[in-house]
C-alpha cells in the first residue's frame, strides 16, 4: 500500500472518531444560542465541556498513536501513553484500566504498536469492561500484551485479518487502519503478532518486537 493511501485511511479513521464529539459541540452551541433558561444553559455548558474534553482526549491519543508526537528523540516517555489511554477510555468509567508497563521509555514504533493495540482492544469492549496493558523488555526485545475482558467482546473479523496480515492491503477499510498499522510496524521490525479470542468474553493481543525496533 502506498504511503498516501495509508495516510488517507488514517485520516478517515480520525475524522470518523472525531465526528461525534465535534458534532455534539456544534449542537450544544446552537442550543445555547436559543436557550434562555439558566438551568438549561448551565446544562448546555456542561455538555459543551464534556464534548470539548472528549475531542481533546481523542486528539492527544491519535497524535501519539498515528502521528509524530513524543519529540525528536528515538525514545518516548511511556507516561505519555498512559495519560493518553486514560483520557480516551478512563474518563467515563465504562472501561477499567490496568497498567503493567514498567519501562520508562519505548521506541516510537513500539509505542505506536502498544497504543493501536489498546485502541483495537478497547473498541472491542462494546459494553465496557476491563483493559489491561502490559509490556516487558528482555534480551531479545520487547513483548507487548493487551487483554480485554467484558460482558460482550466483538473483534471485527476484518481487523483480525489485518492484524495478522491475512487480507489484501489494497482492500483495507478505514476502520482497519489501526490494525494494519500495527501489522506493518511489527513486520518492519521482523516481529510477530498473536491474537487469542477463543475464550468467552476475553480478547488477548500480543506483539513481540525485537530489540532493533
């Protein structure tokens, strides 16, 4: 897949995810302009604040997961990833987060793999649940594991195929952009991806990233 085609996929995914909170901002502003009751105006302002925070949190996450955030060095502070994940999934209380990453820094490519696996697993928790994120460095490289558990887990088959490289790259849809990015980064690093979704209500995704990545 050409770089501009992949960039188009990522932009489509980003616009899709931002449409809801930005649309809520627009609706809230329109309601506020026509509303004169003090209590309703206060409620409109609360909704506007929630939508603004949601938009900002999504942008912060996507900047790390898709963009060139993290400075000009090769390594990125993993605390940035944790803050971005908590902002995206932890604010509403729908998803409980577990953070088991002791490494203070990661390479930009490894951090992108981690964040996009979190995005995929978090989206699969359609009714909420728990999301555990772990990473462990060893002499051969870095192992990244994301575990999702909830009352209902739905992993889009297209995303699974994209993660495992079992789909035609020319037929990748925007919703599978994160999965294809993970696959591309892991393949580039000569690593390996594993997906375990046979156990009811549990999804486990792991990536082994060699030291050179």
